[in-house]
């Protein structure tokens, strides 16, 4: 069984991605790191934006994609 991911580990992983790279966290890690309340999605979006990533919800969790320098970080 995999050890749960922590916020500092996720930050480190996203900071090391190259533009175009993707990294996915599972649903359990998402809920543990960002919560399950009504502000969890906004917390996730702000976190991703701060690491120059876009996000996509997948069947198994959340996928982060590192943006290229000329791409605008989407704001919802």
C-alpha cells in the first residue's frame, strides 16, 4: 500500500515538473490535503495556480499539468 501524500511532498513534486508534465493524486490524498468542504475546490485551484499548474478532475483523483511560461493560469 502506498503511503499517503503530504502537502509538502505535493508542493515539491509540482515544483519539479517541467512544462507539459502531468502528476495525479488519488481521491483520498485530495480529500486529506484539501478537505471535503465547500471551499476545498477553491483551495485546490489556488494551490495549483501558485505552482503554475492547471487541474483536471479524473475518475481516480486530480491531475495537475504544469503550464508553459507563455500559458495563462486559468482562473474560474
